C-alpha cells in the first residue's frame, strides 16, 4: 500500500481500500457540517458506490469533492 504524506494538510492518504468504523451506509453529511477540515456545501450525487459532496477545504481555501464509498 502506497502512502502519500499530506501532513501539511493535516491528513495522510492511503491508496487501496480503507474503511471507517461503523456502518458507512448510514453516514450522511449535511450542509454546513465540518468533517476533517472540510465544510460540506451540498450533495452532488448518490449512487450504488456511495455519495459525492461538494465541500470547501479550510486551509487550502478551495472547493473539493468528498466521496464516501459504501
């Protein structure tokens, strides 16, 4: 598994499969919610693989897309 250092952003990204604790099917992010330095703006789409959200990154001051896989 490759690991990329994103410590300046406060995160570390792993390529490959990782899973958050709990049931991901029940995770829903709502407008205005803050999640790991990201502020959720809106749901972009939902499908069989998961949900995609438009968010703002606090330290980068730019829009990003967050996708939560089921």
